[in-house]
């Protein structure tokens, strides 16, 4: 092994820069040269490489986003895109590739591995839906951002005696919504994995009003059927039943920005260095994650196209604690 490349792909996540830093410095420690791929798989297909030294990654561990840039790349789903990406790596004399990203990114890594590319993935997405890890880079920081917003909204909700529906990100995975609901003391949680009925949410809000609470809070994952706006309209149509006036707040992409917390910096550092170690041992086609606080390697074939289910016990916990 003489030269490795690293790229970040898909949605940015707090801690990606810490992972890049770990990959570069762990690679240099082994005497390898490291190049960064700009703008994800799109940049890979275009052959956009730049050398990365230990000084190039100095001072980035605390920065959010990704210094390499990221992009969605539909071209990689097709044969022509895979051929172009493989040729770009060969032309740049890259021996192995490390992919930092979520489900779609690791599906792309698996496709490249299937074509003979030596590749290792690092689990990074605020959705926390990847098989092969307990928690992904970025999710704890995103959760902290959502929780801060929820705490602030509860103050104004109590002041005006309102019910707030707070939408958090996560695509089709309700992990962020569920954990934010538990940590934020929500009266109800609506996530894609557990179909939420308007009647059920209305009952939770009505119950809070009947018990004399000054506010009600419902955390809604963005992937629920119909979306948060439809849910809010249904509740507002029955305002006399639920008691509170209803407002909607969408936290949105704020959750993906900002400086990563300590947990994400450490997780990224561990998995970044572990990806280099895996390549040094000749391991390829695996996702690097942490399971029960231990570094784990899961074949990309078991990761691609799959999502991690929500623990039903956590949803039950949210229901119990809502009282």
C-alpha cells in the first residue's frame, strides 16, 4: 500500500472532518501518502484529487461539515459511473479508498468493491440508520442541536399555552425523532417506523391539556406519512378537542451544521484510524463502526440497501415517560 484516497459523500454530518483528519494522520504514520477526493463521488468520477498532509488537516477536528465537500451522485448507480470512478482511481495510482458517509454512500462503496476496488467505509450520518454500528458519526451532535431547540420551544410554548409540533430530520429513519422525544420530555413522538394516528397524537395533546400542563410537545420525524404539516392541520381542525392552539417548527438543516461534540470527535477519530488499520491488514469491502464500544467490521454486502430498525423498547419508553 502506497497511496490511499478519502472522500465524504451524501449529507454532511458533524465529525466528518475529524474522520478525515484521523485517516490522513493514521495513513501518514504508516508511511503512505493520502489524497482527498473533492465533492464526493462526483469528484471521484471527475478525478478531483488533492494531496493531504498532516498539516492540511490541522485545526479541522472542531469544524462542522466537510473540508472535502460532498455531493449526491446518481451517476454512480450506473455502469458508466462505476467505470469512470474506477479508472480515476487507477489513473491517480490510488491503492485503496475510504468512504465516509451514510447508507447511499456505503452502497456506492459496495458497488466499487464489487468491481475490485480496495475500499473501506466509515459510518457517518445523522440518520443513524446504518447496519453494522450502534451509532454513526454526527448523530449525537445533531441530537444535541435538536434538544436545544426543543428546550427553547418549551419555554415559549408554556408562555402562550400552545402545543408545538417539532419536526426533526432523519429521512425515513425515526431515530433522531425518537431520542429527541425522550430527551426532550415530549408528550408524543411520531416516527415512520410506528404509524402515528391523528387520533393518538390528539389524545396525547388533549391529555396534557386536561392535566393542566402549560404546553404540549410532539416530536415528529420528517419521514412520517403525510408529513408534519398535514398532522398539524388535522389537529388544528379539532382545536376545541385538543385544547391548545397548535404551532409547527421545522428545525431542518440546522441539525447538520455546527461544531461536533466530544463524542462525535472521538468516534470519528477511532473509526478513521481503524479504517486505515483494516486496509493495512489487507481487509477490504467492510464498513467500520462501533458496536458495544468496540470497533467492528461489517461486510458492505450486509450494509448496502439495508437500514437498521428502531428498538421497540425505546418507543415504549417514550410512551411511558410522556405521562
